[in-house]
C-alpha cells in the first residue's frame, strides 16, 4: 500500500508519512483515509518493517501504533531519538492506562490519539503536525535571512509566540521582543539594561547563572533548561509564576550578528564573546498537564485519595520505618456495607456521591501521618504508622464505624450504610506489604460473615476459614459438573378452591458431606464469586425438564415461578436463552412466571422494561418477589409489565391475631387490587395468618402451613394426590418430602 514516489517528480515535495499498525484492517482504513490528500504514504505492519523504512528514507511524520507484534512503539521511538531521525511521531493506541501516554510524551511524541479516534481528530492532528514542521522549516529559513535584514528580523521576532532576548556579557538585557510584555507584564523599557536575575525566580538563580554565564562558543548551547520567571501582575499579566523552557545559544556576534574574529600575536584566531542570544518558550500549561497526569497516576479521581499504587508505596515506607524503629503499624481494610444496594437502586451517580462523602468522613477520623486510600469500588485501605498498641487501631476503627453510621443525604435521598473493617498489625500479622493487605482483607471478610458493621483483628485461624471459602467455591463448581444440584418445589394454594395453582422452584445442593443445603446457604456466596450465571443456566434447563414430568402427571395447568438473579437479567442473551430452552423442551411460556426483586426495576428502569416486555411478548408472566422490602415505587409498578405481587414473609410473620390490624399488609393488598395484579402471600405458617389474609382479599398462599418445598418426585406425588380430592377438600398441612 505504498504510493509511487515518481509521478513526474512532484511526489518528492509531498510530505512523506509512515503508517505503522499490525492490524491489517486498521492499517488499510488509515491508508484509505489519507491517500486522497497530498501525501506520500508508506505502510508498515510491524516494528522491524518500520525501522527498515526509517533507515531507507526520510519521513516527515510517523503514525505509530504502540502495540506491535515484534518491537513496541516506545522502542521504535527510542530508536528514532537515538539515531536523530528528523520526523515527528503521532502515537495511536488502544491502551487505556495512562503509562502508555506518559511514555509516549516523554519520548517526544507530537500527540497521542486513543483508539477509537474520529476521522476529523486524526486529520486535524496530522495537519497540525505537518503545519508545525512547515513552520519549523520556515523559521529556520527566516533565521538565515535575519542576518541580512534587520527590518524583517524585528517583525518576525516580535511576532514570535516565544520570548526572544539578548544579553550582554554582564547578563543585562539588550533586547526583548513584545512577547515578554504579553507573558510577563514587563515593558521593553523596564527590562532593557536590567540584569536577568530581575525576572528569574529566586530558587532558580543558580541554574540561571550556569546557563547564562557559561560562555559557550561554536554550535554548543544549553538547551531545554527550565526556569521560572516572575510576572508583573500590576500590568495585568498572568498571576503567579510561569515556567519557561529556554533554548540558549551563546555565540560571538556583533550588533548585526556578524562573527568578529580576532588575531592573537601567535597568529591564532579566536572568537570574542559579546553576549547571549536566547529563546524562552512558555511551558506553564504543559507543566501543569504533566503534573496533573502524574497526580492522577497515583490518586483516585473520584475521591481524590491515594490509589492502590501510591498506598503500597507509602505502606512500604512505613514498614521500613517500623522495622528500623522496632515499632508496630496497622493496616486496615474497609468495605462499605450496603453500598451495592444503594448503587443499584439509586444509580451510579448517587453511588459516586456516597463514596465521596464516605471518603471525606474517613479522612476526618485520621491521625496525623495516617494514609487513607481507595482500593477500588467501595473498598478503602488505611495504614496507621507508629502504633503504640492495638488500642490505637481499635480506637480509629471505632471512629470510622461511628462516622459512617450517621445518615447520608444524597440530594434528598437519605441512606444508611455501615462498614466492615479488618485489621492486620505489623510485624505480628505479616512483615510484607502483600501479607498485611491479604490478612487485613481476610479479617474484613470475617466481620462480614459475622453480620457486618464492626471490626476485627486478624487471627491465624481466619486463614483456615478463607481456605474453606475457596474450597466451597471449588465444590460448587464441581456440583455443577457432577449433577449434585436439584430443584425443589413449594406449592401455591388457592384457598377459595382448595386447588394447587402453581409452585415456586427452589434450588437445593445435595452436598456429598454436608447433606441437603438450601439456596440461602450457597447462593449468596455464588453471587459474590461470579457463579450465578452458570447456576442460572443450569436452573433454567432443570426447570424445563422437570416441567415435562409435571405435565405428564397432570400439572400442565399449573404455573412455575422461578427466581431470577439480577446478574442473569443484566446479561444480554437471557431472553434468547429462555426462549430457546422453552422451545427445545416444548414448554408453553404461559407456564412460566419470572420472579424479580423491585430493586432490579429501579436500578436501570428502561433496560428492565425492555427485557420484561420481551418476556411478556413471549408469553411469560412477571412477579415482584419480596414486595415492600426494597425501594418501592408505584410509578415503576405502573410502568412495568407486572402480573403478580408476592407479599414478603417478613410482613406475614407479623400477623399474630386474625382480628388485628396490619396496615402494611392491607396497603399491599390495596395496591395489587388497584393495579389489577395477582397477589401471593409467602411464608404462611399459621392458620391465623391464613384467615387474616383471606379475610382481607389475599387468597393465594405459599408456606409451611400447607406444603414444605419438596423434590420433583414429591411434588408429582402431591399432584396425583390432589387429583383424587374434590374441590374445597381440607388441605393437608405441612406435607413433608
């Protein structure tokens, strides 16, 4: 894809561009984008090929991909710099980390474009780079003309974006261009005759003396020396100080720039020193950008706290100090309890606000010399150096917990959270950074396992528990492979007819050592460790296979309710999996009811509406499980395609007297009636609860009063038994598997 450089010799005057990318499609599209412009294009699909072209010909501009199969982009730039190739480099990379950009800029890249970039952005950057080269070439030619044209010299110098000046042999200004006034606020009259120290920052005077007083001759010069110059704010110049990159050249010149040779008695020729010529370029904005990039590389942008990298550096220094002084230090690992619930229900913007407020409160509890950092998500770490005893760490941890228990106001939403804090102490709990962090993390998870909202010091026995969690994860993965999972079914009863109208599918684990485990004993762990998707896939297939046996036993008129994990709903292929599984097994979608929590609806309403509408169009009905326990919204209930509300068992348990008054229950029943929704009460365990619910309009129930969850065989037995009973026959109570 290389243009022919012939074409009547005109191509030799065209800018020559080298395009380097190992992705053929991207390289081709880049070539097509630039081919119709007046460029001579050469392409390379690897770093070695690019170096061959660079050795063979001169290029004005190199468009360079960083990630190449043989030689990285940074290494190619190192070769360009080492061999002093006269070309500019525009880096194009898909790297999201900041280190790649910093590395490119340090190596002199003209610009850094992050893929995918827009067509306009690329073309503008290429044009600007070439324009810059043209300007550089023009300046060089103009500099040659300056020796013969004083008028052109002054015009061009005063039009320069840089400060151009000359000093006499004693360091006094003999000339400055107009740019000095624009940037520094000093007029030409205020500077001419003044010593250069008048405008140099006091702390940079030693560097300035080296630059200005070393009387270099010939082509040698001081280059790229950074100095801070003072500004005259009284004349409206920028406040503070500005940083200048000075390209200084000390040469023998007279007033018109002629070399004046001087013959010595021995016949030797030498150059007489007249002063210094210099160009000062304002790099204040670039320095600020570099400082910002450096700051962001070590700080969390959201909370402005040190990030994981900076925290490890400070922890490492604290460990060295503690070892030298033979003192203790503490490392804390903090996880915010209930943050995920707030983030899911109120959205990520409110979640970010909560993290910022929480970080501010934690900072307010620190001692002098302590370091608080954000590890990521809702996790924070703290190092407490020079610990007198463990009570110091305990006191700080208690301050953290008290501060976080106070309510948070997120633009009118008042939320409450707490924290689980694990503490590891050096050197008893570890002598390295990784050991201390790992043990503090283990102690934090111990707090979570014991109910959250507290703190705990690490103990070696916790390591065994951590290993048990790993073993549990491995065992659960084996359970999927070895067929140890099984679906149980809890019937739902219509009290007006006495008929079983449906059942809820509940997952069970036939553990080879611990026996039958309920879903509550392993599903929360599965959600934390990324196992909900494979478990949900298994459940969907198992339910459809069991439904075939249901229907064969006469249960084809019944509806099966299945609990849907939020993680499963969020997956883009959920609907297709549901439709495909039902079709393969010949199951009617009308037999399926998907149970979701109301928090799913509030977290991402529009996406949830789209997914649930697809299910409804397929023929699957939707129920809200545990209604009333989350962030309920009648507006969302009205918008969502919901068919059933399930009254949470926590409300049902409050019914102790069938003649009592339970306003929450009555409100939920009224909502269901007003919206025309089916209502199911779960967790019904007493006759008084059943009579109260039935008297107030809830007639479909699920609970131990009627049936416990049973295996597929047990459920089919229940179906066959109910087929032999007439309607309104008294229901069997608490039927066991």
